C-alpha cells in the first residue's frame, strides 16, 4: 500500500503532500533532463515517475519553475517530459505555493545537481560515517541507499555503470537501461544487473576475522560472477544467477590464514530483516551475543565489549533493537540473561555478575 506522501492527499481539492524525498527525486529528474545524456527513454521514465502520484507531478512542476527562476532555463527544454502533466491555467493561477517548499526545493535542486553531476566530473566517491545513512540519486536515476560506515566509488560510463563497494552496506535500486549494465564490485566479485534491487554488504578483513561478502536480491534479476585472484572469493569462479529472496554469502580468509576457502553459500533470509537498518533497527533471531554485539557496534561510536568468557559470548539473543542505542541494548540483554552492565567513558561492558 502506498503512503499518503506517494498518493497525495485523499481529500478532493486539497494540495498533495510533497515530501523531501519526492522533491529530491524531482530535482534529479530535472537535472538529468538538462544534462548531456537526455534521451526519449529518459523522458518516458520521467513521465512514468510523475504518473505515480499527484505529489510527484506537483514536485516536478515546482522544481521546473525553480530551475527556470534560478538558472534561466527555458521550460521548453522539459516540455516533452511534462507533457499532459500540467494543470489547467486557472488551477495554476489559483494555487498558492507555500514558502517552505520553494526554499526546500531550491536547496534540493542545488544539492541534487551536485549528487547527479558529481560522478561525471571526478566527484565519484561517497562515504557515510558511523551511524550515518545517506540516500544518493545517481545521474542515471539509480537510488543508492548507504548504511553506516560505507565507502563506494561510482563511474557512470557510456556503455557500463560501475560501483565499487570498498566497505559497508548499500541497497541499489537500479534504473533500467539495457544498453548500460549496472555492475557492483566488492571483494573481487561482480554483481551485474540492468534494472533491479539488491543489497551488497562487504566487511573487509581485520585481525582475527576474514573478509565477508553478502549479496541479497530483493527483486528482479542479477548475475554474480566469480572473483579475481587474490580476493576473498578466489575459488568462486562460475557465474551464478540469483532469484528474488536469495542471499549469496562469500567468506574469505583471515589475515595470514592458509588452506582452502569456504565455498559460497546460498540461503533465503527474511528480506525485511536484511533491510531493517533502513528503519533504524537491528533484528536478531537466535544469534550469539558476540554476533549481536558486532552488529550493534557498527552503528555506535561507543562500543559494547563482552567479558572474555565463552559462557557470556555464546548466550543467544533474539529481538528488535534500535541501532545506535548500545546502552539500551546492553541493559536489555543484561536483564534477559542476568548479566551486569558497566558503563564507561569509552564504551559499555557486559559481564557475568
């Protein structure tokens, strides 16, 4: 079911609600239509985006007006994209724009110009800090939702769109373009798509812990190809097509570790659980305390430490927890398992009583 923001107000005659996200998407469409790679396909996709709701159409109309006022752009440049989407003249004359959408949309248009055009002018690196999330609209219309502590590089070429995940986690909602495959590289593996949604999570190796790569397909189709020599997944060489709901897990070696690599594993997790971070949640289903603590520590500058006891670290944890709230998590687990919580300036410690 679509939200109120997506379908506009349900009351006849009232003005649809334009959220910041919709305004940002409209600004990206306008910037793309005025860019060097405008095409008939892009115009059709823009019209389809506007057709999703009255809020989308209103955001596009306002953004176009702002673009004209701020940059002197001729409305004819976007006339085809806006065809059959303009209100009647009387309706336009009778509408009063609220001050905040104008200011917000203008700011969004400027920011969108930076986010959209950046990769074409050398600004191809995107990062998030600890606990930070970021939505980036790429120039091709792809939505890239970045989770905490994520680093990516983007290169949008004329025949291929490439994103390299250097570390962290991101959801890619890929804009369809059969002539330019969308390729995400991580840990030496390649995920190729043309229009789909999938999550890539890459954890580089640190002392005592191997590299780990998870690829979860939310919808559509992707092909995963094996890694190059020297990467964590060197032995994974055959191309593999995934179906929605599947997760491919590729583990590497710890630093200094010898021997054969574990074979890639395929499972079917709860996609809602995989995407819980987008709601600011971490969901655990009978995992060890050490695993749960490692996940919670991704989102907070104040880490949780577990006392060096196998008995404590192997305790099982289930539940839904707010990311970034390590103190709340520690207290809940302590109450569940009869542990003690020691809060310090540099973190939180869980230990036996």
